[in-house]
C-alpha cells in the first residue's frame, strides 16, 4: 500500500476516474447495441443517432475514448442508419 500522501491521493483519483470511464464505456456499448438492433429491425426512429453522437463526443472530450475512435463510431453508425430506407 502507498505510504505518501500524494500516492494515496493518486489512488483515490484513479478509482474515481476508473469508475467514471467504466460507466461511460458501458453507456456507449448500450447505445451502440440499440443502434444495431434498430438497424436490424429497420426502425429509423429507434436508432437515435443524435443521442449516440452526443454521448460519443462527450466521451472523447473527457478522454474516455480517443477522438479518432469517436469519429469511427459516429461514421459507422451514420452509415448503418443511412442504409435504412
């Protein structure tokens, strides 16, 4: 276990960030699954691209995911939703 005050603080910070990152990643996974099922069922209203796009941008802004990965997620989702006619 850490002995110095700074090391103890770093442990607390890491735990907080890990919990936040895990929650954000889980939310993104859920939204990606919702889009995938909406595409399978051809339900354009259920796709909710705006919600997904906003969540991905926020995750990238905080640093949970890299900016390029966020762009890739948004691009793939937009492409899949565009196929629904």
